């Protein structure tokens, strides 16, 4: 298993390019199931989770390819023969987002058998809202042997009011509704840019979705969709992580392709910490002071502060002047990075869903263990600031969602490398 070794203390300088968004790529790849023929996706990040989604599609009988050389950001998914509408346990257990094939499969093939994702490191993460939406559209849902089976000859438009705001739940039901007969109204939808991006792709395929990016979407069902050629939007969480990397090292970095309109809450928080953030033609520039101010944060659904940036911001707060209160309102177990940050000298107390972080003068490098994707990122960030050597183990978590993070940071002047353990 690979490890990352970081020696801290180098202010990051220069330019870095953000890759395509993981959480847009995953539903978009699943949406290829909605049309016959070959879809072409550009700016697809080269991540373990994308490889898993392509495997899920291949297992069902789709042709998939990642191109090479200058076109290595391009993935193709082709549906040219029969499809077995099933996502097996072995794949779903490695990536719960595999459940995103459920909606497209039942809409297009009238049947889906998808392993139930279990809980994961950050919380229980049920899929009841996905199932509630599909049932409302007329799917018959049964749970047997750890699998969800959904069946429907023809889905029918309906009104669905989600009890909780769910990103992949909204996406799954949206992908089912595009081929349902008649009009579907989805209420209390997730408003994340990735949901909007999926709607953009579906509309390019011939769907009729209105209101994506707001909490109510109206979808007029169509009989069929066509394949698409689409370039995926930049990853706002990777951009935010790189911005915090600049902030925690007192650096000056241009984060290219970072989209200000998707990062408002993160930009506002980083400005409160004392960083100067300016929109330039190619992206966002972060200029950071030597020591940042502490800020309080509560994670909420978009456009609030993203839970996927909580661990990274906490890393920054460990070395801020003053005390910061960080509340996590989306997932019940998303403070797994805290005991690892303690090993580096951070002063953090957890009270329920809130962490109180007292800034310390210095962190010291230590061997630490990654527990989930964003927790891993926060440990790497802390390592960039810490005195001495930090070794981050179990970085397969990091590789699920960051494309060669260590290379990007090294280009900015960090002393960081990956070693085979
Ligand atoms: N929830 C339910 N029932 C459901 C669905 C969700 O109770 O049927 C609850 C969850 O347990 C959670 C909350 O609703 O407490 C929000 O979960 P959501 O469904 O929005 O999360 P998700 O769709 O499973 C996506 C991202 C996550 C990101 C969350 C929140 C993808 C593939 N994943 O997950 O990304 O944290 O939205 O923004 O889009 C990451 O990239 O590190 C990551 C975990």
C-alpha cells in the first residue's frame, strides 16, 4: 500500500490546474445507460472511483474505454449490445456511488438489481430517499439477499418531495424521471453544481429538465435519449483543497479552472481567515498570511459550506490564531481525522457534532493514517505545515478522489512524495 511522505514548511507558489469533478463524473457516466450508442466524456478525472464506475458499466455489458496520451482525459461508454442490469456487491461495496445506476437501469430496461450499499466510514448513509422517489414513479422495489430490485414496465411521472436533501438521491430519481411517461416534479432537491451538471448532460441527450440548481425540478418525460459528447466541469472540492493548501503554507497560488460561482462559501470563509482571494482570468488566486485567523464553520447543503471541505478547513484551523468551532450537520461520523490530527499536535475537542479547534503555534510531523477521502486530504494539508516528516498511510482513500495530488503539490514547491509501503 502506498504512503505519502511530506516534509512541511514550504510556502506553496505558482499555478496548479484543477481536474474534472469526481462527483459530476460518476452520475454522468451512469447516465450513459440511458441511450444506445457511444457517449464521449471529456475532462474525466483519472481516479479510483471513476475506474470503479467504468467497471460497474462493463460488468453490465457496456463497452468502456479511457483514451491515452493527449486524450487521456477522455472516456467513452458505448451501449451496443444486451445489458445485464445488475451491479454486484463486490463493486458496490468499494464505491457506494455505484447505486447511481439504479435509476437509469429501471427507467431504460425496466429492471435493476443493485447491491445495497452498507454504511461507510463517515456515516450510515441510507438510500431510502432514492427508493422513495423510484417508488413514486411506479417502480416496484424489493430487498432480497442484500440486493435492491426495482421493476417497472413503464415509469410514470409523479411529484416527489424528498424528506432529506440528498445529492445522489436527487440524481438517481432525476435519471429515472427523464424516461418516465408524463411530468415529474422533484421537490426539496439538492442544489449542488454537480446536480446541475448532470441535468445539463441529460438535456443535451434530449431530456427536458427545468429548474436544476434550484430546489424544485420539473421533468417532462421523453421516449428516448441519444448519446452525448460532454466536457465535465472542474472539481470544486479539489479546487477548495488546493486553496487551503495555499492558505496553510502561507503561499501564493493560482488555482486554475477554479469556478468562483461554485466556491462562494469557501471563498468567503478563506477571506475571513485573512487570505486574499482574487478571481483572475484563468482561475482563483489565493495569497495567504503567515498565520490565518480562526473562523467558525457549519457544514450545510449547497450553497452552504460543503461537508467535503470540512476536514481540510479543520486542518487549517489547527494552526490559526484563536479558537474555531466547526459543526458538521450532514454526516454523523465525519471527524475521523481528529485523532490523527492530535498525533500531529493539534488541540481539538469533539462535542457531539461540533469540534472546537484551538490553534497551536506549530504542528509536528508524525505517522498518521487516512480513514476516508477528505480526512486523508486534511492530513496531507497538515503535513504541508508541520515541522518535520509526516507519513500518511492508507492513501488509497486519497486516490479515490484526487488525481495525483502529490504531483500537483510538488509542482507548487511542496516537499512531498509517494512511496510504495
Ligand atoms: N440520506 C438519507 N437518505 C437517503 C440519502 C441520504 O437519510 O436516501 C442522508 C445521508 O445519510 C446524509 C445526508 O442525507 O446524512 C446527505 O447525503 P447525500 O445523499 O447528499 O450524500 P451522497 O449523495 O451519498 C454526495 C457526495 C459526497 C458528499 C455528499 C454531501 C457523490 C458521489 N458523493 O454523497 O461526496 O459528501 O453528497 O454533499 O456525489 C466525497 O466526495 O468525499 C463525498 C463523500
